[in-house]
């Protein structure tokens, strides 16, 4: 699989990303196929099982003899159930790797905010998926300062 992926022009671009090895990039290329089929990153998240599923049976309820719109928020039901298992496994493994190495400071700040390691890892996996999709669609080179431009990345972190 890696031998065939090396023939693809995306292979070298994806290998420059932190935490992406030859097997991860080859699997991403083979599973995603044409990255243009995902208009938005949310579509890739849903395809790879990183999107949150919501459910509501109706948006109206009966109050007395009147039908009114519900005021409560839509209930979340966890992550989507129909997804590409290979991609989800890859993104989760990359998130675990990055949480211990290059993106550790971002992982720690996410962990402080959410107090839940699973949510922090999910956010890292989504970020990594978004970066890979952007690079696959545009052909740009990986630049960590663009990834975390809201949080100024110091040279020591790179």
C-alpha cells in the first residue's frame, strides 16, 4: 500500500505533517480517495466518525390545547454510528501521538478547559483531520504556525 501511495502527489505533502507516518498517509490517501468530494471539514468528520450526532423526534410539542415550538436544545447522542472505521482509527492514533509530542501544549490547554481527556483527544483528531483535508485539497505545505495561528506558537514548541 505504501509503495503505491508514494506514486501519489499527496504522499510527500502529507508526510510533512507532524504525527503522520508512511502508513497513515498511505491509508488516508486510499480511504479518502478524491479529497474534493468533501466540501467542508465537517463532512470529513462525519465520514470518519468524529462528528457529534444529534437527535430530535420533532420540533413541536403540545402544551394544553396548543402546539408550540420546543424551547429545549436538541439532544446530543454521542458520535455518529455509521463511519469509516479505518479513518477513525488513524485519526485517533495520530491524536494520541500528537498529544504526547508536538501538540502537547494545545492538548494540555484543551484538557484544562474540558476536564475530559476523550474530548481533548477528539478535538485534536478533528484538528488533524482538518489539516490533512486542507493540505490534500489545496496542495499547500504544512506549516504549524498556520495550524495554531490563534494561539501564538513559540519557536521552542516547534
